C-alpha cells in the first residue's frame, strides 16, 4: 500500500470562536496491524456540535483534548485490511475514528453496518448517533403524550429533525425553531412539523406565542441562549426539557445568562440533560425503530456533505454558526 | 363575641423589594357560620418565601394576588365556634387561612393536628409544609445514595434544615450553605451537617471546593443566583437538583443570569423543579416519617417567632433578606 494516513489534529485550544488556525493537517504512515485488528478506510466523518466543548480545557464528561490530538468523531468506513476473520475486507463499519482517513479497529469497538438499512452515511445520522440521541431524548426522557405541544430547537438539524418527527409519530403538536425561511419551510413541508418559527425574525416571540396557544409541554433543546429563554416564557406546568445541546454558547467566552430559573420553578419543570454516549444499551432498540420508520417513509433526513477531509475545519465552523442545512458530514473517500 | 377579624391584605404589587407600604391592615366583623362550617382563631401563621412571587402579576402556578386580597399562608389554630359536630370547639387544625386572625373552615379543607406529635407550631414547619417539602424533594426527587455528597442551600432555614438532616439519615456527606458564622455553626453543631460554608465569605468558592472534594451529587436548591452557579461549578456527573426555591431572586426586577447551563449539560444533570402543593397524596406518609424522626431525636428544628399579626409584613421582609434564623412564624394569638 502506498496510501498514507491523513489526520486533522487540534493545534491549540480555541479562544472563543473556533478558527481554521486551531487545526493542523498531519500525515503519517498507515499503521501495521496486530492480530485481531483491522484497518478501516473512512468514507464519511460526522461533524457534531459536541466536539466544540471538548476543545476547551475544562472539566467535562470526557477528558478535554490536548494540542496535537486527533479531533474526535464518528466515522463510517470499509475494512481494507484485516487480521480478524470476523471483520473481513469489505466489511462496512461505524467506529469513532475521528478526523482521519484511516484507523485501526477491533471487533469490540465497531458496529458492523447493515447496508440494507440505508446508505452508509445514514449510520452516522438518522440511523446512528444523532438519530439515537433524538429517540432517547424524546421517548426515554421527555415522553410527550398525544395532544401535547412539543418545541424543538435547531429543528432542521441532525438531531432536531428526527426528534420532531418522532414527536409527530406520538400524536403531538410539533413546533420547530430554525434559522431562516428556507429551513423553516423544509421543517414544515418536508418534515411535517405543524409550525416552524424563524428565531431571526424581528417578531420571533410573537410568532412563537401564536404557534404555542396551549403553551409548551416538551422542549427538546439543542441551542440554549436567548431562544431557550423565549421558549421558557411559554412553558406549561409540569413541562419536560430534554437538554441535548447548547450550541449557541459553545463559542462564547462569556456565556449568556439564562433568565428562566423562575419559569422552571413556577411551572415545576423537569430538565433532563443527557449525552447519548452514556446509554449504549439503548442503541439497538432505538436503531431498529429508526430503521423501520425510515423504511416506512415516516422518517426523513437531509445531509449536508462537505467534500474532503481537509475541508472538515471549515465545515465544522460553518455548522457551529448554523450555515449547514441538515446532518453535517465530510466525504473522506 | 366582641372579637373582630384582623386581616393583612396586599395593597399593591411590589416593585422589586417588597416594602411595608405594599401591605394594609383591614378589620372586619367575624363571619356568621353556615351549617358544616367552623370558625378558627389563628394561633400561628407561617411565613414562607413562595408568597413573594405570588405578589407579582405574572403567570405562575397559582393566580397572582390582586390588590386588596388577603395575603395567603398556612396557619394553625383552634376551633372557637362550630356548626360541624366533627370539628368541635377546641379542635386544633392546620388550614391555609392566610394573614388573618380568624377564618372559616370546613372539614374537607383542614388537617386536624394531633397535639401528641409536637407543639402546634410544628404543624407548620418540621411536621407540616416545609418538612414535607424537604422530604419530597430529597427522597422522592433527588434520591441521594449513601456516601454521596449533598449540598443544601439556605441550610438553617425551615426547608433546608430538614432536607439536610434527611440526607444525613441516608448516610450522605451533607454540606450546608448559609449566611454568616452563627448559622453555619448551628447547621454543623446542632443539625449535624458535615460542613457548612458561609456564602458571604470572601473565599466562599474555595471553601465550597474544600468541603466537596468528591464534587456534588445532589443539590437541594432554595436560593438560586450566584450561589447556585458556584455549586454548579462543583457538580458531579449525573447529579440531581431538587429545585425548591429561588429566594435570592424573588425581589429582583432584573433576574440574575444563570451561568451553569454548560455544567448541567456536560455533567448530565437532572433538575426537578417542584411545589409541594402538587403532591397532596404524599403528605401523610412523609408526616409519619417526620414525626417519628422527631420523637427519636433525629430531627431538630428551630423557629423564629415574630409577635403579633401586625408584625407579619416586617417579619416577611426580614425573612426574604435572610434576617430570620429558623422557620419563620408569626404568633397571632
């Protein structure tokens, strides 16, 4: 093999908004395999908001990255060399190989991807981490009942789009919040939400009030910041919040001060913050549901595919500022 | 009877900090009883932080007060006239009669108080609303396990003091937060908390860090504001917060901006906001526990008794600024 491994490492901790200069491309020889290992050539890399807080040198749910480390991330790829007969060449696998073109895996550390369930990239989105995140947050934590009003922020995004469609399948009134008319149109017309409000609109709060006449029983929160506070001003008694993300604040050095503590208390709200990596046992059943909904045409998704690993920093920065439209992927090979 | 009823009404909605001028004393004839009613002469009125947000004209869990309405509140008193044979004269009852010297009750709307369980005033505190609040928040919501670290804010207060003692009974390390050395000494020496940190101390955050070497698994929150944020900076993975009160903000026109959303998310915290009035079915079993702990000497409480109904506004304002020391009561007769 004359191929080499291309990696993108974090060069330094970002100061506020992440910059292209915070990353560095590194090339290395392909690793030599030991018994039981397989070499994967990455086809798609998933870019997700959670990667941003990992770049900050603060206590978190994982060790923060240190300069020189490969950026983390979910990937799907093909086994191109193997010293494990159960992972033969040509096997399609999903594995957390990070921002690189190749990686070494062992059987216990990969999911074998069934190509019958959907295109390989779906294993990173609707049938993978973001789909399972939406499923868990909505059905295991927020548990909306038929007729309740559910608000989903970042509604056209990888998690929000699935979360809202799942709530529709429960018989809820589902209101999305997204940035711009094009995304809102997609959320209503393609994904079937009952309403979608553009948080950039001058009359956003009035539009939100009009879309939630019976207040908000469930909030699936991906964004945080003032948009979250606006939803809190519409919150119903005994509401549940699945706190999944806080993307509006990840690049802020002085975080937004949340105003809604009074609303949480007065309306006896329960807030469930969660990270799907904590719930490995939940994945198979959720993935089976998602695959079935996809087959039945009840689950739609959209991908925003950036081309080439070297474009990953740019695509990542674009996603963090809402420039993507659908699940952000990088086609690596 | 030549007695008259004395009431204290809300004269106007407060603007920020509540003022004595926001209240007015009103006198009226004693009501005439109908069949099935009893007249209660109030002995003790309970003053509690929840009354303050009710004075604001905003959507809440109850209808906000309107000017001229009697201030609400729990009371304990004695039946002095009765047209219900099952509530004979001399019966000791607890009822939500508000800030007044007398009130009319029916059997379904009172709890008959067993004088064997403790002094009458305890029916408003350790054996009443604040005790049951502590029991529910700690044991039904936060559910600390032996060995976990539990932080309780307003630790010398009516709810906090009981909440912390309950956590001690579960085998937890319990750290109080209170205002001033005298309260902290009481919390440690009398109530048996493992530590108590004075939030007014210049090195409060360092003291809190030293008192929570294994981080904070459970927060029983009565205060909110920057003290809550300081605890969030020490929060452990999968922590639970019983969000019971937000007293530091009730008189603020511009609420403090909560900084801890990132910590909630990164540490996958669950926040349970609650109001004990929602959980009427929970009371009897909780009161039985509390009465037993009291009998066994495992539960201590302290009362701060103000004298005379006309002093209630002053005592209320004092309590809202932390000037009380223990459960705030007003001796009415």
